[in-house]
C-alpha cells in the first residue's frame, strides 16, 4: 500500500496532476491523462513507458469515484 504522505506529493509525469490508488492497490491512476502506473513491491513506477491506458469504462468509473480530482 502506498503511504498517504507519499501519494500527496506524487503526480502523473504526463499531466502533472494528482494520482489515485486503484482499488486493488496495484496501480496509481490519473484521471487527467487516462493512464495507470504500476506499483511494484510497494514502489510506484512513474514512467510513461511503463503506464497503461485506462479503458474508457475504467476511466469513466474512476471519474465517478473521484469527483473533484483534477481532470
């Protein structure tokens, strides 16, 4: 699990906006860029080349779960 203090200072390297921990805790997701970054052994891998694009339905669900998060 990602430490809340760490999460507060991390941003998406593409959009420079905040990140949200996925429900399973295995990714950090960005509403603005629509990208999901893996968390490996508790370490966020914030490299655009390592990110996956969120499917449209995943992105829509994320937007509904996180109202007020930067888009």
